[in-house]
C-alpha cells in the first residue's frame, strides 16, 4: 500500500510540505492539499511507516 503512495502526486506534495514546514499534521495537509481527514491521516501514517517523519506522542491534560 505505501509503495503505491510514492507514485501519488498529492502524497509527494505532502512530503514536500512536511520538509519545508519542519512539521506536519492532518489539518495542514487538509488545508494545503484540499483533501479529507481520512486521506490526510493515511498520508501521515504512511510518512511515519516510511521513516519520513517521526512518531510523536502527545499527552492531553483535561482540566476538571
């Protein structure tokens, strides 16, 4: 599946965006590429699996 993405023009643009920004998230991809949330999530996951971007762990603190 990820091999297919390497020939996908929007995926290659997503890689360029990540490299130029120094960071990436689904919202950035959705706005810049005009794609949906599921496609943006797929691109993020693919870039993580291909070691293009690192996996970050976010801790959310909910105030009561």
